């Protein structure tokens, strides 16, 4: 019989805006967890969905709160303000928990009082997913630029590592105890990151915005932190087979960055990233051949046609980020219109 007291209470925070395409898979995977129901709550902060999102939220007995600001960052802040769990799980609507013991494994490191949070160390690869989702799982990134900067935070078949940054870490068999220190830090925060609620509440983040990768980047400015990279994966239904969705999300990424930077709520040190990595990214894109070398390298490790999306993903990112940077420096305070947004 399950001893409920052994399990910390968990609040799953899910921001939504027209997420019906992916939300049901997410909610089913959470509700099927082998975790005491009395120790688990699901909180949805919805930005005004007009599809079937709210119907699904009701079907799976979630707590729903309105998000008048519409953005995912605002939704996470609103959901956090309503959370009661000892542990907060930042689960996006396009995430699927791949096993029924996922939550149980993810909370294990919190038995160590030093650990402030945990995150799966990989994206789960599934042959049936769309080629863009498979590409992200194989490379360990949603943004190919991060491969060149080294600040990614999931296992990559191209490098054989969960990050390209030097890390002090101790192998605990089922998880890695990582020391995060001031300076360059992996992009930890989204897609299944779990944090102690009291740690989050003590962080004095912007009241209306909780930018996930900024959380640890800000906290380690005060002191080094212990964090767990758990040796499991999480499914990320990022773009499926839709290249237009990839373009749209890359545009959102760069436009939101300049908007949030302008209003003073960004903390992640993008300006401190490896400038040589940016130059390398540009040269690889312009000369083309190195990108196809990476494709061949990846394909030899895992034969999948999804690797051939890599050159296009890099080229699109280069163009979008270059034009977005120029526009961002001129029109910093123009927030992206989300009136027609959908997952």
C-alpha cells in the first residue's frame, strides 16, 4: 500500500492559450501518474482560449485561473501564486510525461535538503512523433543556436552530453547532483523543471512574469545552488511536422526577449554567452557543409530522416534572429500579438 506521507505535495503549473491540440495528451499523462492523488494538484492559467482547452481542463479536474496577460510567462506567475504544493512542476501544455513513475522519480532528489530543483536530462525520443519533435529529441534542443553556445540542458546525440558548459556534478546513479554557479548557466527552467515552492517565492521575481530560464540564472548571482538532473526524459510536442510553427515560435522567442529585456524583467545572461559560438553558428550556416557533417554524424548514431531538418532549422534561426535583433533594438517595446496564438 502506498505511504502517502513519503511523497511531497506537488503543484503542476500549466499555462495555456488555445492548446487543445496537445493539452489532452499532457493532462492524461499527469493524471495517470502512480502518485497519490491527494498529494497532487494541477493548475491551469489560461490566456483566453477559444478552442477546446477549457473543456479539457474541466474534464481532467484541474484548477483554472484567468491569465489576462496571455503569455506563458504571465501564466506561470499566476499559477504559482495559487499553488499550495511543496514542489512546483513547470509543465508546458505540449509536454507529455512518458512513464507512470515520472513524478515519483523526479521528486526523489528533493530528499537531499541541498537540492532546490530537478529536471529531466533528456527529451524522450518517439519514432511516431513529427520530424521536428524527433529532431529536438535527438539534438537535445528546441533552438539550434544553443548547440553552438553550449548552454543547452538536455542530452544531445551530437555531443553525448546534457550540456556543453563545464559543470561540477556528482553521479547519484539515478540523477546527477549539479553545482550551478555564477556565470554561464544552462537554459534550465522549462519542460518539466521542478522547484521547491519556498525557493521560488523567496526569489522575488517580477510579479506578473515568471520567465522559466531566468529563475536559476538570477538565484545563482547570490550563491551557488545544488540542482538535480534526473536520468529520465520528457516528451516535447514542439512543432510536430509544421515548419511554419517552428518559424512562428522562433520569431516569438526573439521578439519576447527584446520586449521583456526592455521592461526590465529578463535575468538570463544571454549577453555573456560564448561569442565564438555565435561566430561558429554563422560560419556553419553560411558555408553549409559543416551542417551536413553534423547531420551525417547524428544519422550514424541514430538513423532518422529528422536529422535532415538541421540545416534548415539553423538557416531559419539565423535569418529570424538577425532580423529580429535589428527590429528588437529599434522597436523594443512591441510585444508579440497573441490574439490568434495556438499550440
